């Protein structure tokens, strides 16, 4: 059996975040392809983490700046090493190059972290995001990591285009791989509650993610005060993992703004709700909860940032509104119109079928991996910039890591 080593930034939490769901999709793909999988991470275990052992995935607890990782690499001798986000490649990539130079290096970006940071800064300073592109240290780090890997998985077509056209990253080292979702069966479609079986608005998102906190605050201050007046019997239900005290403080029963915290089963939450409200002001990648809402038959109202990378030129399963009054007006219209609601629900099912078809994207991924593995040396020769960056990172990181390791040993 071929062996895959995944080096995780965190333990995957599919019930808490889109990143966790994405990682589980990759793990399930490689299990289906009969890979032996080892998942290693320096992160602490959490109560929400997936039980990888039940899937047959081996677990390794890793240490930063420690040669024990080199020993593990020699023992495993993996055919593929998958880095979960660029920060992990920075820490461990040079060791993989040194110990297992023939291993295929995959980078799962999750989303472009530098783009998320840039958009947040542009939003707060009210400037165009393009003004920050070439002065971003995070962009330099993340794109350097992309060059050092054999293939980087990019979750959004918008991010693919940004990397290729604005930063001139070669298309050969990028691969568009969005969420891979099983098409809904007829029985699943039948079991989805209809308009009359649902009530209330909802928002759901991991509160360790700054765009989610900002969106909830935007709802509380900009959207809900007017929206609740127009729909006096309706509540706005807020769900999400890891809510801080400032999130909990927004709870107000009199205003029908209900902060519930973590949802043990997000599908149940969505199937009981009539509309998802997601006024995302900044961020990157794909908004997983909007895609999950489509899976559970919930129309949504979001922004251009929220819908980015999901619908392409297809009709949205609700409305995309960047102006507050329009957002509120569409929320009222959609909430009170059953025929419109059903039409929008069907648009969501079409997006899932056309854009996130599991079989289609798994086959594309399999074929691309096969092409690179077959001619890995030639593939690397075409990426001299990446070889150059690997050379310099290895030289600098080796001595720094040895220094830290010796320092820790002498404590």
C-alpha cells in the first residue's frame, strides 16, 4: 500500500469548521484509493476532533524543531506528504526534502491566508485590497511555500486566478480542488423539510475565525435592528464553535437575537431553519456553512465575498447583497414567499450538483496526481524557482532548528 503522511495544523474538526470538513474529504479520498495514512500534528487534542483511529488512520504526535521527526520520516518513507496550510510546510517541508526527497509534496492551502489578512485590513482601512498585495509579508511566505511544493490544492477558482494572473504563479503547480460532496440521493431530498416545517433565521460559524465574529457583529448592529421590526415573530439563531464571552454577550432574548454556541449537529440546525443570513465582509476560500446550507435545503442571503468561488455564473440559492437595505429587503421577501423560497432552494441543489460533484473532482485529482508521480523529476525541473527557494530555506532553517533543539535539550 502506498503511504501518505499528513502533517496537520490542527486536529480535523468537521463539525466545527469548513477546514475540518475539507481535511476529512481528503482523508476519505486517500482511504478510498487504498493509501495507508499517518496523521501527525503538534496541536493539542480537542473534544470536537474526528476519531481518525476509527477510520484506520494512524496517529503521531509531533514536536517542533526536533529531529525525532526525521526519525519518523525515515521509518515511514511516505510516497506523499500533505501539508495542512503553508505554516506547516515552513516548519517541516525542509526536513521532508532532506530525508525523503522523492516524496511528492502536496500543500492544502485551505484558503489563501494572505488574501484573508489583506481583505480584513482593506475592510478596516476602507481601501482596495489590491493596494496591499505586493507589500504583504504573508503573501510572500505563502506563495514561497506554494513554489516549494510539487502541487498546491486551491479551493476557489477566484484564488486560482489571483495566483496565476496577479502573482504569476505557474499553473502547473496549482490544482483547483473545491469541496468534494456526494450528490444528494432521492431519499435524502425527500427527507429535507419544506418551507412550512421551518422557522427563523440562523448564522453558523467557528468563532476562532475572525470573519465569522465580524459577520455576527454586523448582523447585530446593522441588519437585525431593522429586520426584526419587519418580522416581529421571527428569531435570529446564532451558532458556532468556540464562542468567546464577547460573542455570548450579544445574546438578547427580548430582541430575539439568540446566541446558542456550538451546534452538536449542524445539519439539524439547518433543517429547522428557513434562511441562512451570512453578511461576510471579508475572508477567503469557500464558505463551508453556505455550501452545507445548500445540502440541507436552506436558501441563504450573503455578500459577494460570501458567495465567491461557490456559484460561478449560476443562480444563487437566495440573494447576494452588498448593501444593507437590500440585504434586509431580500431577507423579508424570501422569508415570507414560499414559492420563491422553493425556487431558491432548487438553485442550491443545482450548484451542489454542478460545482462540487464528488466523483468528478476525485477523478480529476486522481488523474493529476498520477501524471505528476509518473514524471516527478520532469515536473520539478520545470519549477526551478521552487528548487531555489527550497535550497535557501533548508540552509537557513537547518541551523535555526538545530540551535532551538540544542537550547531545548539543555533546559
